[in-house]
């Protein structure tokens, strides 16, 4: 018997496949993605390698799909222009809280693995990050121009937001000594930001 054709068209992901993909996402957070084999991936989620090949050709395709699912949720929060009369502070809070809910299960280890070993996937992460930061920038610019926010260097504010989302939220266990939950951590950040941003 001959081997299956490598270029065989892959099936569209079923609901069941989406579920095991989501399960895999949680189990990959502490793994070295570059050395993980398809056999090991299949073992992690208790499915056969042939089932994986039904949907994916390579492990990079798997990682890419997992990351894309997260990025789709994040990009749904972003926009390119602001509506008139928007409550800037409330919108800032809404954005930050929703972003944190989406990324809270991503570890720094996972992000670093993607960045170091899968540049094409990382480009997608960078593109989404830029859209998020652009949305924050729109809020800052409007708030500073209409007197809602104090005037600061916007690039500095964006670096702080990016660092909080990419490094603090994805490493919230570092705050376990203070017994802070992720929710408490986010709320403390919001309180600090509001005190600094909002004109009294």
C-alpha cells in the first residue's frame, strides 16, 4: 500500500476538532513547541496522528490556527476610528478588561516559543498587537485633545499597555506571593491608569 498524498486537501475543522484544538492550546503553554512532535501532540489530547493529518499538514499549521483563533477575538475589539460622543474612560476599561480575558491563559513561555521558532505566526501576533495599540492611541489622542485625559507622551503610554498585556497578564503567577488574582491585578492597573490619566 502506498502512502497518503502529502498534498491531500484537508477537511474544514469540525466542532469536535475545534474543541480538541482548544484543549491542546491549554496543554501547549509549558511545552517547547519547536521540538514537540506530532505524535506527542496527538498523545497530549488523546487522538490519533491520522486524525490530526485530517486537518493539518504540520505542527506549525496547528500552532498557527490556535494563535489565529485568539487573534480573531482580539481584533474584534479593535477599530480604526472613534465614534463621536464615546465615553473614553469606559471604552478604555472595556478594551483592557476584554483583552485580558482573552490572553489570560497564554504563557510567556508559549509566546517566546512562537516568537523564536515560528516567525510567520509571530508576524500575525505583531500585526494584531499593532491594531490594539492603535485603538488605545485613538483613545489617548481624543482624550488629551478634549481635556478628558492629562497630556502624556502617547508612545510611553502604549509601551506600558503593551508590556502589561504581553508580559504581566501572561505571567500573572509571578504575583502569587501577594495572592493577587488576575482580576485584582487588572483592576489595580486600571485604578493606577485612571488616577494618572483622568483630569481632575
